[in-house]
């Protein structure tokens, strides 16, 4: 079984170097490759890869398009590995993490995909009123101390920063959706990893939790600010509209091509947001975050309306 570690990177050279330093101390099989895909503006990733050749295992790729899903598909197309391990550039990993994934993959075989827990790497605390709206990647996730097959009905997806799958299963699922994933635009959707894992589960591929595959995820100070969380909630609304639009929504009553219920919800939430200044901070935060989410859904609905009409985003 041949393994490839795939690391997309965008404008974070210091964090990428930290991860590659970890991998340079890791136990890697001779046939294992590490593929770093720099996407968007160049920021020195090629030079950093040159500092960490990893015994000839390093492969550097560059794509001008700054979208993670496209970078991941490019790396998959550029290697011939059986097992693909996906790391983000802003994590720290233990020296045995690749071995843990490989050992589980040999035991379980195709028809399974894998993920591990996460702790945060931050030297400051999150404001309590923001904590309920943060993703688990900013708060941590340690569901169990034993390996287990996750219940597909309750599975909330492994982190895109730390998971693995067999090439054959990913190929059957259709690889990553190139229209999902954060770009330089604040209007872009999230969720390329969640979406493909959802397709894997629908195809009968079983998610396996590996407690030993523990990473530390860097959380910058900006992630604990209202403005960052509000932008993320907006993107989540855009994503949910794109992924959950159904026949029922298509046939509901519409105004200007957008579901009337969504326009009403956004209007009412905006009215509450205006009144939030006189409320307590926690309540104010709740109103602002709900407004951001609904505004994202509204944006997604407008984009879909223009697409159907033959216009651009």
C-alpha cells in the first residue's frame, strides 16, 4: 500500500514550515510521498519544501487558482497512492500519525475512511459569548479514547485538516466539489470536505475514528473575534443554501425569484439586530450571528436565481 500525504497551502509559509519540520521527524515508509500544493499567490512554499526534502519524498505543486478543493483534486491527480492523508498547513502532528493511519487502513481496507481528534493551539482564550458559534476546529474535538466506526446517522464529519481515505473510494465518489471552498471572496462557501465525506457515507463507506491520530490546530487571534465569526456564519449560510436546496424550496412562493419565507426571516432578523444594542452582549451576539447566517442563505438564493437566469455570480 502506497501512501500520499496531501497538504494544500495558501499564504501561510511560517505555519507550513512548522508542519514540514514535524513531518521531517516522523516515521515515514520509503514509498510515502508528501505533496504540498501552493494555491493562489506565491508566498515561498516552494523554497520551504526545498528545505525539507523528506528523504526525496517531497513533491511541490503550484496552482494560480486560490481554492482548496481544486488544489486537493490536483494533488490527487498528480500521485498514484492507494491511501491519501489530508492535512492542513496550520497543524502540528505527532511523529507516528502517518503510521496510525496506515495501520488502520491495512486492517480495515477500502470501504472505510478515517479521521482523528483535534486540540487547539492558541495562547489566548475565546470570549464566552462567541464560543457557541465557533467551529470545533477552534474549540477542540476529542469524542473518545477508543477506535470506533462512527454511526453514519450521527456522523458530523472529520476535520478537513486531519483525515484520510482510499483513492478508490474517493474516485468512486467523484473527488472534491470544485465550486465549494473558501476563496479570496468573502462570499465564497465552505464545506468541500464535509460534502465529499457526506457522499462517501451515502455510498456506504464507513467513517472510522482513530484516537491516536491527534493533531494540534493553530487558532489565530482573529478567530476569536466577532467579525471573523460573523463572516464564517455568513459563509455557512451560503454553503447550506447551495447544499440543501430542495424541490420543496423550488416550488415555494417566491418574491423576486427568492423564497418569500427567507426574505421575511432576513427582514425580521435585521429588525432584531437594530434593537440588539440595548440588549446584553450574549443576546446581541446571538442576533448578529443568526442575521449573518440568514444573510448568507439569502446571498446563496440570489446566486442560484442568477445562475438559473443565465447570469453570473
